[in-house]
C-alpha cells in the first residue's frame, strides 16, 4: 500500500506536470484558454483596506437568500474573487491557505449575461457570453430558485490532481478544507461590501460542471449567490 501511494504521485506528475506548474490551470497554454473563453478582462485593483473591522464582519455575517435585482459591478465581483483566491503579495501566496501551496481551487462567477473564470495571476478574468447559465444553476441546486435570482453566483471548484501530486490519497480532504477557507473569505468580504450572500452545498456537482462547461477533473463544491439585500 505504501509503495502504491508513493508511485501514484510520481505518475500524476509525469502525466499532468505541464498543466500543474505553480498549481494553476490559468497558466495553461493560451490555446487551451481560448477554446473556452472569448476574452481576458482586466479587473479593477482589489482593495486591501476598508472601514469595517474583521470583528464587525464576523458579527454581522448572516446567510441571506433575498436579493434585489440590482446589478453587481465588476469591481465588486473582482473584490470577491480576490478574497477567495487572489494573490496577497508578490511572493505568489494567496488570500486562502493551501496545502503545499498547490492551489487546487478554481473560482467562477456567473451573471445573467456572462460566465467569468478568475485568473489570480494579474487579477483578471476570462469571460464568455452565456445568457442561460444563471437560470439553470437554480435547477442544478435542486430547485433552490433564489440561486437563479441572485445577480451573481460564484462557483467554487477544485482540481484534486494538483494536490495529489504531493499528498496522494490525502488530497480530497485537503481540497475540501481549502474550499471552506476560500468560501468563508468570500462571505466575509460580501459582508464588508454590504452585500447579501449564502453558501449553497445542496447541488448536483456534475450538472453544474456541465452548465459551465468545466474542464475534466474540475469538481464543483459550492455555489455562493451574492446580491444586494432585497
């Protein structure tokens, strides 16, 4: 058993190494990215200072499911993406901890018109037009239609193969914990921005992956609908 465990990461590294450098799919060749998205959009720089303390954000955070129809600006979407998986310094580390700095998480944002895929390097997003994805997410969440009524829904996915390279069969647990780190960051950031948000774990991950046309090996863990309180 020990020998099998030691061989598996090596095989993964040999087979997947070119796509796993720095543990980030966003550094795949441009041809791979362009096959799924039509353009790369620069996000406004994220803010690293605010008027709400961490203690206030912790005290005020509540799960809210009633959203107004007011559009969420790209700057706020970018701030929430940064809170989940953004780079927090020039050393390449991110806002959420990652076992072995493998960074298996991928975060998407879905609006009524677009699907965005976050690129932590450079604080950018890949964008493609999609007018049906948001409406279908409510069905994929077992009919929880407040999901589709949110102006934006964030999707937290993970690529276990990145973590398996170093941790073998311990990888699933590590990835799940990292999903929790990133999602809590996002919920606290939403609170600071005065937005309503709720984590949704009741979903069909395969259906969400189909709706968003996620690449093979991307496992969906959480939806986070966000909007202004109704």
